[in-house]
């Protein structure tokens, strides 16, 4: 382990290689998280409801968590073997088909793995070998499943947003990105800003414009970037969200009701702010003051 750390410090190329390979494997696990965590939450809610209404806990069915049951083809039940689960490579070897029945395997699985690896490597390259890079890579590992789950289910699970928030606050004790005061203010301001918008929108329209998961995600991002990064995140996410929203509105049916998840835009903007907050702020101030 010490040898790996020494090599990482001596060679940035080796460090990036380790980050890329590790993140590919993590990306494979994140595919499991993206698929199973919402199902686990739904089953948990149902179990709690049944226990509350019937006054007794119902014995759980077959175990369903991030480890069990083993991964299998949804079409034929073929159990995925180790060599069939190598990130990206197995998909290419199998030509995107199940080894058991030949059913098509969604391309999103290797894409999630690649996206996790590429974004992690970008973060590691930006900060260079050290604690900042490791922390930024872990942030990527949280943001990728949050983006995908919100796109699939309009949901930002507390199981991901709250650990990310606490991770940012704990890092501030060592001033990895910002100091503790900045992280606390950033987290509080992030939560309260969207919370205020939520209630203002609800009072005016009687509708809910976003979910509480968005508040928690922005609070978590604020713990990493401080309050100074929040305007960057909010402006970037709002502009991109508005453009995408307008495009979707133009394509939807006249009588259709459309909801757009805001979490993915927050997550992408938060990643950009984590890496490039200061250059963006400096460029803006230079443009305004010049």
C-alpha cells in the first residue's frame, strides 16, 4: 500500500491510471446501486407501512440488498459470472448480449462505468495526487448514482445525499477544499436557498416545484464549495435546466403534464464548481468590472 502511495506521488500518470481502473470497478458497483437502491427503499416503505397499519412486523422476503441476490439476466435469470462482469470489457466481449439467452444488454451499464472513470480521472488530474483528488473522486462516486436515480425515479435518496453532506463537513475540519466555517455556511445557505424558492413557488402557484432531495443535494455541494460556489451552481444548473426544459416542452403533447428532475443539473454544476469555481468567479468579476 505504501509503495502505491509513493508511486502515485512520484508519477501523476500512474496515479491517474489507478484512479481510472478503480473508478471503472466502482462504476460497475454503482450500476447495482442505481438499480437496487430505489427498490430497496420502496420495499422498506411498504414494510414500515404494513408494520404500522397491522401492528406487527412482517418477516422479510428473500434478501434484496446491494449484495444479494447475485446479479442475473432479467430476461432468462442467467447468473452473471465473474468474467461477464468486467467493467466495459465484458460488454464488448459479449457484444452487448446476455451469455445465456442472447438478450440485449443496455448500453447504459458500460456508459455509467466509463462516465464514472472519466469524470474521476478528470477530478484527479485537476487536483493532482493528494487528499483533494481522492476526496473529489469520491464526490464523483456519489454524484453519478444520484444523477441516474433522479433521472429514472425523480428521487434523490437520503442514503446518498446525507453521507455526501457529512463527508464535505468532515473534510472541512482539515480544510481540504474550504474551512469549517465556509462549509457550514455553504451547507446551510444551499439548503435554505432552495427551501425558500420551494415555499415561495408553492405559495404563489399551489404546486411543488422541486423535492426536498434537491435541498439536501445543494446543501452537500455547499459543504464542498462554500457559499461562494452556490451562485455558480445555481446559475449553471438553472440555465441548463431551463434550456432542456424548453426543449422538452416543445416536444411534449399539448395536454401532457411533465416533471423535470433538477438533481442532475445540480450535480453536474456542483462538479464543475468543485473544480473550476474560482476561475469562473474571477472571469465573471473581470467581465463585470472591466
